[in-house]
C-alpha cells in the first residue's frame, strides 16, 4: 500500500444529487470534448478520463472538484404601492419586461457550445482543441458578465440570486478552460461566498479550502515542501473554523500519510497529536499512532533478531561495523519488485565494502515469496511469518506502506527511513563514516 501525494481532497463534501443540480451544460460540454478527444503521446485517441500516477512523482496540481448546488430562487415580498400611479406602474411593468428579457437572454447564452461538425468524423488536432477551449473560455467569461449585469441591474428580481450563482459557475468554467484573466474575479467571488453566513457549511468549508490551496501555491510548486507546509498550516486553520467537520480530519489524515511517507517526523507528529486529541473513532486514532510509530526508532540503536527462512540466524547486534538495509517487501507489491534491481545493484557493488541486506517479507504465502527470491536470485536472509501487516515485526515497527527501506549505520543506529531513491549514494555515504562518529 502506497499513500499518494497526488491530491489532497477533503472528502464527503457534496451530496449525491449535487452533480445533477450544480453542473452547468456549458461545463459538461467542455468536459465531454476533453474526454472524447484526448490524445496520447503517439497521437492515438485516448478515451480514458483518469490517469494513474505513482506516489513518488510530485503532484502536478492539487485539484478539487467544486460542485455547487444551485440555490433556489427566493421571491422578494411585494411592497404596498400608495395609490394608483399610472406612470409608476407603467415603469414597473417596463422594468419587469426588461428583466424577463435579460433573463431569457442569459439562459440562452448558457447553452453549451457545439463542437465543429467535422470533429464527428475527424479527430481534432491539439491546436484545434486548444483554440476551441480558448474560445469557450472567452465565451464563459462573457456569460459571467451577463449574469453579473443582471443581478446588478435587477437586484430585487426573483432570479437575482440564481444569477449570482451562474456568474460563479461561469467564472470557474472560464478558468478551467484556461482564461486566466478570470482568476482574480473567481477568487473574489469564492472568498465572498465563503464569508457569507448564509452559505451552506459544506460549501463554505470547500471554498475556504480553495482559498488555502491558492495561498499555498504562492509558496512553491504543488507538492513541494514549502507548498505542503502551507497546506498543513491551513489545515489547522480549518480545524479551528470547522471543528465539527469530519472532512477536516480526513484532510489532516491524508497529510499525515504524506508526511509519514516523506519521513517528516516533527510535522507528522504535530498532525498526529491533533487527530489523537480529536473526536474521531478510536480505531482511527490507533491507525494514527501506528503511522508515526516508526519515528520512535529513528536515530536510536535498533534491535532485530530472527531465524531466516533458510535457517540462518540474523542478529543486528552482531552486524555492528556494517551498513545494513532492512527491506520490508512483498511479492504482491509492484513497487517493491521495481526496487529489486536497484537494491541488487547496490548489494553487488558495495557488499565487499561492508554493506548487508535483511529482508522482512509481508506475504501470506511462503511459496510466492520464494518464487520471487528464486527468479531474482536474491541471496540475503529473509524473515517470513505469513501474517502480512499483522506480523510481529510489521506491527512493532509501524509499517503501513511498502516498500520501506530502512538504513542502519555501522553503530547499529537507524539513520534513514527512506532508502529510496538514490540508495547507492546513501549507502556509500554511511560506509564512509567511522564507527565512533555520526
């Protein structure tokens, strides 16, 4: 199990019916175009809507799908008119006619743009798609302007509130389609809506998160240490503002998983304390404790003793003076198998200089483990108990994700919880150290 830093998403935000009620035809049309005509690197049509990414790649962008339910129109109470005034009545009717006409024009402008007819038979080029999206981004901004003009001219009209919602949706669509000129106005609308006490709590939380995400992006590229630091600060702000929302704890748990994978001990502990002190289920709290358990061993002499599957007695105490890699792995873990060639290369080059490896296997079937050992010609000792994540060593060391490559220095001290990447360089650096200095 590998935790992903690809996206940080406060969960459970939107009810199942929100998509149908909140998504506009304009937005849906643009999404359909992107889905149907996405091309792969070789120029072939690709119809997959989701791309799978490995954990170790920095996330290109943390994206949140904001589905905003349309607000039901509220009619303003009619005010009493003091006596018949023909001119005033005529003016009022004229204004109503103007408003109704403006509303019909707005609804017409909201109709989805139609892709070029020849796209039905000929796949568009990258330039065609970019031009189409650019034009639609401009059109979405124009529709947003129409919505803004409507509620500005007719603030008491029954459709004024809905027009505000339409502007927000269209600004967002414009930005999604690459119209960066609309970013400032979209941020302004979202921030105002987040501060509005009339906004539903779920939407306010989501909009506040969006604001925190924007600020974090200013500190560095998405996924960078500076970015994650700002996101973590924002998570604690959300916790103060929305202490009863479980989505905040979901977000903090995702951050904790990333911090744990990246071996950010102090930052992981800060998140863990907040989660343990919260009202989440005790089962979840125990999972949090297990996530940070491995940090208790970092920087300390580590004790490990067992009989390997081939009968060898393994004792870290007797391996002092050598640099030792402890490899937690399983045959069903694809990333673990990907690491094997790099681990073997380091072993073959550095074993003669004092580098050794110990394997801790998390398979349930010993035969499956042995099949990998034989095929890969792995010779270092292996510990196997068949209990997977519940094995005594996995439990003791708080192993929640594999591969986990731990490096122990010549003094028997656990120095590194993240042997990959650059395993060779890390081992060589530890080999250069003397046994009486760090």
